[in-house]
C-alpha cells in the first residue's frame, strides 16, 4: 500500500482532474442553454475554476520541491500535473473563443462535443482514482483504453463537423470562427488522451 505521503500526491492528481470535470460541466451547461448574454458571467465562473486549479497545481509543486523521496519520479509528477492543467485550460479557451468571436448561436455539432468532453473528463477521474494502486489494479488498463476510445470518437466527430461546415453555404467569417472552435473542442479531447498516455507510461516505468 502507498504511504500516506504518497497518497497525498495521488489525491492531488484527483483534485486537479476534478477541476477539469467542473470546467467541462460548466461548458456543457453553457452549450445546452446557450445565450450569448450569459457568456460574461459564465466566463467569470470558468476563470474561477481555472484559477483554483492553478493554485492546486502550485501547491503540488511546493510539496514536490520539499519532497525527499516522491512516490514516482519528480519529472513524471510535474508532467502529469501540467497535462491535467492543460485540459482545464483548453476547456476555458473554448468559452473565451465563443466570446471573442461573438458567437450568437451554436452549430448542431457543438453540443455533442461538450457531452464528449464531459465523458472524457469523467473517464479521466475514474482512471485517476485507480492510479494510487496501479501496482495491483486490475481495471486501470481498461480505464486508459476507454479514454483512448473517447478521444477517437472526438476525432470522428471533428472530421464530420468540419466536413459539414465546409460543404454547407457559410460566410468566410463563420467558416473561420467555427474552424477555430472545432479545433479547440477537439483539442480538449486530445489533452485528456495525453493525460492517459502519461499515466500509462508511468505505470510501465514503475512496473
């Protein structure tokens, strides 16, 4: 069993993924009942989540700086912390682009992306809750595979959404803005897969 000190790091990873889940849930709520007039308030709520996640990451780095013997390599803790933080940052970036591009209505594919991002983040949380016992876990491998499967769904959704965008009559402005938004939405799924890839590498390295 990991020591209490080791468990602290794993618990901090879980905490950081929880912020990504909160950000994804807020984005999903925004998309389900989209109203551009609500965006400034929703952006502020999203920024508070992102800021709190940053503080949690900095707390982890302070612990790591003082740690004599961390449960896994320092470089792996730092990389995993950064990749988890990237997920939350990418989700916030979607909402910022909605505001910057003055989006007044969502395309049909957007809600599907928001749902998928929520699923990716929830799958990340499931995986991270097993991470502290990865030496004996019988399910963490399947949880990593599930994240990869969801990311592949994101790739397919992105391809079809982009195809529909470019075959339908659209203004050049709409084409540009939605290309950027779809890129950002797909990136959220990709960043979740990157977290899973780091976890998988750490497991192999320490097995």
